[in-house]
C-alpha cells in the first residue's frame, strides 16, 4: 500500500475546535465494550481503562471508523441530543485519524489484519 491514501485521508481542513469544557469520554467505544440486553437496548459500557476528559466527538469517531458516514449519522441520530455545529466534522476527522493509525500500527506490528481494518475504514470515504 502506498502512503497516498493515508495522506489524502488527513489532508482536509482541520475541524473547528471543541467549544465546550473537557467531558468524560470512554475513548475506546468499540462494540465489544457496549453491552446490550435481550431487547437490544444498551445496558452497560465496560472497559473504561482509556477514559479521559476530552472532546466527546472522539467517542463517535469509532462509528466513522467502523461504518463510514452512514454509521456516524445513525449513531448521532440515535444518541438523541443536540451537538455543537462542528461536532460531526470533528468525529469524521478523528475517525479518519483512527483509520490511518490502524494502518500504521499494522505496518509497524507486521499485522496484515490491522492494516486491512484501516484500509477498509478508508474505503467508505473513497480513499
């Protein structure tokens, strides 16, 4: 894989900074950390080892990383609250960064699985 898709993924204008105070975020909100009950309702979030006080858009970056624009929009809609005007653009940017980071980790660790995960995350955005 060439570096071009990775560079292109992050060669976008930086989103406006988070305007609010630091907020407690999970920082690793992958599906395996979200427990659901028999009705499919979220009943717990586990593994808070990476928790931090930061921009809450970071927790939505995982949706962008895993499923692109449509999953990000679905996650934001399902959350059911108002966000600042640039929340979605920050989540999108952070999700792209996660994809590039996954590719980098895969290269450094000689892990084709991680490289593929990062590449697959860039595919929905056309890179």
